[in-house]
C-alpha cells in the first residue's frame, strides 16, 4: 500500500496556512469538510480570542491564511454555517485505541504515544501527514485529513494529542470546541495546563483526548453530557478505547452494539497488558507491534473488514516520539503495511 503523502509548508503562520489551503484545494478538489471551517475563526468568542492571543496567537494566522486560499463563494458559504464561531464535531463514530507511556518504561528513556484509527475503508485514501514549520512558532507534525490542523500527533512544544470516539448520550456543555481546546493543549508545555483549560471552560464535543507532555506524563480527558473526567495512567501507561470510564462520564455511555461495547473494553485492557509486558524495553517498533495484535481477530486492536462487522477497519496507525521529533505512520492495517517515519 502507498505511504501517506506528506504536505510540508514553511514560513510565517499566515504563509503556512495559505500554502496548506492551496495544496488541499489543488490535490483534493471538492473535499471541504475541514477547509470550510477556516473562515469561522473570524467569528470566535471573546474568550477564545483572548486565550489564543495569550497562548498561541499564530493559530489565528494559520486559519486566516487557509481561508484566504478559498474562493470567495466558498468563504461566504462557510461563514453562514457559523455558530458563535464554533463547530460541533460528531465524535461518536468510528473506533480507535490510543496509548501513552512514561519515559521510564522505554528502552531509550523517551516517551512514546500513539493510536490506531478504526474507520471506514475510504479514509485510507484521504489521510495526509501535515508538517508546518512556522517561523517564530512551534512546528506541527500530525496525521490528518486534508484541511485539518489539529490532527493526531505532536508539536515541537513536546506535547502530543491522540483521541477517540466516545459513545455517549447527549451533548457536553462547554465553552471550547474540541479543536480549540486541543490546539491550546498542544501549544502548552504540560498536562496540567491542558487539564486546567478543560476544567475551567469545558469542551463542547463528546470524545476522549489523550494528552502527553515531553516527560511522558499523560492524562485522558473524557468529555460528554456528564461533563469532564480525567483518567490518569496506570503504572505509567495510559490506554483508552471508545467507552467512558470516568466517574462523571461513565453513566452516560451509550453503545447500541453489544459486540463493539465488549470489544472496546477488550482493546483498552489488552493493549495495556501488551505494553506493560514490555516495561523498560519499549520502543516505537514494539509499540507498533502491539497495535498489530490479532488476539481477537478480526476485531481486537488491529481490526479487519471481515465477518459481521463490514463497515470499519484499522485504516491507519500512528506512533509519536516527540523527544526525537519523529512520527511513525502506517497507512492501512499495521500488521500488513510498513511504517514511514516523518520528522520535524
């Protein structure tokens, strides 16, 4: 299978955003799912503007550059979709299993984090790796869909973010969207900062977000109608699948598929066991082997489109080594495809 294409841009934040928008329009014509959100950054609340001005002013320049690449007709159409400058994301579909390990568990004493992406098969052809080398700002290196900025991966701040669908009832009542909160978390320097933003302002979207700092300290942040729950690592390993486990969030679980409900618990528990069995010897390669596990084939950690479940498979796998500036990406099932390494 072909590797995930790299979109690499350099310059000021505005120049990076404009170049990214132009490349996506040229290579993925008609794919506007994420590009159409760029103009909405003109309509953010005072709170969001204030937070980004203090923490990551370059983010607004990125989205301003992206929207400048859009034809005016599309700009107007996207602006009409605004809702206080925020877009709710339907985060209760798909699968995915994320993980993070403390640096004391790895062979070379650097933290490792990552995830599988369990989605429909058509996602395989859409993935890109986005690298933005921004002047006077952190470098971004993430697996993403065309036009997406948050993605799945890391910034040169040392922070990584991976995320999972969370099958839950109702909508969270927060002041920050998942994208807003995630970008602020990546722009920070610690898990504590990310947690503080979530506690103080809440997150509008339903999902789990696994945040890790350069030391390997991590926390899973669950958001659903119950509010926010913070899930600490167990013995230095943090693993999450698609069911809420926090005190505030677990009562709102809503899995209609009993097999998938069981499978989510299996993936979370078994991946932890696989990683724990390699304590002190973990490497990026060994982590990818864990993500390739077939103990519950065709479901389990490395999911295949076989049997009863025909609409979902492991369409990608990602492992990040932020201290080394390396993102290892597999397009398709990690058991059958070779990883490609992208660097800051």
